[in-house]
C-alpha cells in the first residue's frame, strides 16, 4: 500500500508512530534509503524539517507543476535553504549553502553529477574503508540509470565563455554530466526546478518511496533521540509552522528496528549532539567543505548570465592532489551574488549594473581534508541548541584558492572579458593589465567575511576504522557503540571528496541500504543496472 506525505504545519494533535525505521532528513541520502528500505518491505517513516513541495499547477503554463517554486530568489532562499541561505561558519568567514525542504540539497542543487575521484577512493581504502571503483560500480550504475544522469550539451553563457577561454589557453575542458531531463534552461535549479526537469529527490526518490509504502512528514524537526545502552528507543520531534516556528504539537516515534541519520553533515551531528550521543566525543569532528572561489567576468556584449543549465562544463586539469580544485561554470544568480559582494548603496548598484547584464561566472571547488594534521571543521551546538560549523582554512588550501582565482581570471580574459570582479571585502576588480598580482595577497581571513562560500559539506561522523580518534561510524554504517543507529549521509566521508558529492552520497546510501537490509534478513534489489548511457567515459 502506498504511504503518504503529511505536512506538519497542518497537524493539530500530538502524534505517536511506530514504523520499522525512522529516517531523519529527506535529502540525497534520506531519499535513497527511504526508497530501498520501503521496496524491501519495511515500514519506513521519513522526518524532514523543511516544507513539502507539492505538485500543483503554477504560473508558467502547463509545464509549471510546482506552484510553490516561483523562481524568485528573494522568496525561495527563505523557503528552501537552511537559515534562509544566510548560514555562515562560526566566525562569519564562509557562507554555507544547504537545502532545507523535501529533497534537501537535491531540491536546490545545480545538478552536476561526477563520480568519486579514484584518488579519493584510494585514500579512503588506506584509511580502512571498503569502497573501491570496482565494487561501487553497480551502485553508480543504479544511480546513473535511475535518475538518469546525462551529458546535456546546451551550454549557458558562462560555459561558452569558459570553453572559449580554455581553448585559447590550451586548458582541457569537458562536458559535466547532470541529472536534468528535457531542461527548459530557465536557470532556476538553485531555487528549485518548478518544471520537474531536474531529477531531484522530490521528483524521483521520494515519490517512488511513497509509492512503495514509505510515509514522509515534512515541517517536522527532530529534536533528539532517547537512548539507553546501545539502543535508541524514541525519536522526539516537533511540528513547525509555515514560518518554521515550533508549534505546540509533538511527534514521538518509537521505531521497531532503528534510526537512520540523513540530516546532512551539519544536521546529523546536531541531532546526535543534542541527544548527548557523541560516540566518545567523535561526533562533529573533522568536518570538511569544498571552499569555493568565485570569479565573475565582464564582457563587452550582453550575456543573460542567469539562464541555462548552471553547471555542465568543467576543467579537470587542476583537480588532482590533496588540494586540487575543479573549475566549473555556473549561473549568475543576481540576488545571491549581489549579497556576496558585501557592498551596498551606489557601489553595489554600479557593480550589478556593470557585471550582471554582461557577466559570466566560474567557480572553483577546492579539495580539503587530506592532511591529517589539520582539524578543518567542527560542529558544535550554539546557545540555542542549533548546530554551527567552525571551520579553519588550511594554509595549503589558501594557496590553491589564490591560484584558482588567477587561473579563472586568465580564462575570462582569454575569452574576451574586459575586467574581472572578485568577491572580496573590499572588492577587487582586475583587468588584463592590472591587478592580477593582488590575487596572491587575498588571505581569505575572517576580516574579509564571506568572500568564500561552500555548497558541499561532508564528514563530522566519519567512517574511518583505522584511526581510533576518528572512528565514529563502522563500515556497516552503524554509529559507534549503537546497535540500531546508522549514519547514511555525507557525514561519513573521512575526507573531502574532490568532486561534486551527490552521486557519491547516492551510491553510499544505496550501499548502506543494502547493508541494513542484510542485517535484517531482507533482500536488496538493484533495479536499474541496464539501459542508460554511461556518462563518464574512461571512468
Ligand atoms: C546551492 C547548492 C548547489 C549544489 N550543487 C551541487 C551539484 O551541482 N552537484 C552535486 O553533486 N552536489 C551539489 N550540491 C551538494 C549536494 O546537494 C549535497 O551534497 C547533498 O544534497 C547532501 O546530501 P545529504 O543527504 O548529506 O544532506 P541534505 O541533502 O542536505 O539533506 C539533509 C536534510 O535533512 C534535513 N534536516 C536537517 N536537520 C534536521 C532535523 N533536525 N530534523 C529533520 N530534518 C532535518 C534538512 O532540512 C535536509 O533536507 C549543492 C548544494 C547546494 C546547497
């Protein structure tokens, strides 16, 4: 029998539920586990603190099928992102963008799909993790064919400028596969695709999970887990209203078989820390991000940079090594970028007037987390009991961030840009003949607040069996010391990934689901091993 989606904001009484499994979070990992455990015949309940995104006719003609997603940045960040897209690291130095809605990050991400770097998998094997390129193959195939992942070669302005600049400089570049299908090129991926053309969690994993019997409660925030010895007995949650305020109504869940944590790499440690379930002080430690440097070029012609597939062109040239970086193209989201300039008044007006109509944008995602002497990030609870990330950029990363800014600037100039703008406080404008040397002086210190951002948060509950200090989750995905608690999201990564993470999160969540089915004597079935076109030649 099909399950249901219940909107917590409409619940008027306290409730108690007794599923087999309670999954906390409906993002990349939560959606996969909900589907596979429901398919295996378990009674599954997903709790999601963000809102439902129901299917209903919207403003854009018959194909606009998610009315709530109105494509306006100002409304959508507040609705779909953690802390209304204002989440910062503790010292304000890095902006942290994470989804907070049905589908989590998959609802708002830019759809780029890369497999895990082989180099990262080798490092993880050295640390005792079981994943190899070979044994991950069926999991990756399942993801590729189910979503599906495709090579969409409709390039937006930023991608076209990137290709031109790279060709001029002899820098190799390639199509970056993604999970869009018949994309309308509206450029709204980052504020939720209202046309169901991006295969996010609320389009694929979650509706299929509900069809297989899972139930999902949205606007339902998990406060804590009640546990004794090695077992959790209860999940305590509160229903939220449409303004995300807690209502008086509570949800109590007593799962017969256990709890899966899929609340993301800040949310999952948050729930565990509030529950005083910290695996011997290992929860929330060694959290990793891919810090992103941004480079906006100004061109002589109008470019309409907010439209098109945001992220389907990249260069692998600089991606190797422990502090390598991937340069990818993006969409110039006007509100997001205007706020990142840290300017106001006439200065902001001039910048946006000069750059927005004629801009093109590139990002570099930097690999972190490989140097075992560095601590990187720590998640702790703030004064209100909410999780907060304290993150220190490693010196080696700062050097590669300075380098990526220089490389991206040169690509822009080779493509014909007349100047390049760097989101720094105070801002920095570089031309082909002046200012490039200044880039090496940017130290990304706290005083330059939020000139760096990240959309990839990983680690904090590491699977790291060879290192006693960091062994927080076992290779069976169980939280250390607990028999019925599994961590299934990006929190388990022992290092940064060095690639856009959603595909790896999906693959590991499939692996975790198979593990959990096996532990409970139920079959796990791959259903999509054939049929698609492998999108990563040579991988
Ligand atoms: C703007 C943006 C662009 C991105 N672009 C890409 C891209 O192009 N390619 C790519 O591979 N990756 C991209 N990512 C990253 C990718 O989407 C994330 O890495 C991925 O979604 C993380 O999966 P997760 O399961 O760990 O957590 P999430 O997907 O973040 O899901 C966690 C969910 O748990 C919920 N939650 C948290 N705490 C609680 C609680 N206490 N109670 C109930 N629910 C809770 C949250 O609301 C959230 O919905 C992007 C992310 C963002 C934000």
